[in-house]
C-alpha cells in the first residue's frame, strides 16, 4: 500500500507539472494571439483609411473627367451624353 501511495504521489506530481506547463503554453499562445489580433486590427484600420482616400481621389478624378468630356462634347457641337 505504501508503494502504491508513493506511485500515486509521483503521478500527481508529474501530472501537476505537466498541467502547469500546459497552462503556461496556453497563456503564451493567448498572448501571441492577442498581439497578432491587435496588429491585424491596426493593419485593417490603416488599409481602410487608404481605401477611403483612394475612393475619394477616384471620385474626384471621375468628376474631373466628366467635366472635361462635357466641355469637349460642347466644343465639338455634340449632344452631351447622360
């Protein structure tokens, strides 16, 4: 019985050590995941800003081209499109 108790104590210690190691790995993984998620969120915000700026520039360019086309059509004596 004493030997069985010793073995059980040894198994408990081993399991506790393994569980502690597993907990540390989980915490480390969660920290890495949180760090990457934060960086991804920042990158998405940056890209969203770039896309908004590009869309505004694109709209301004289209408006400019429409105005130029209208002037050319009038100059050529054509009926303006649209």
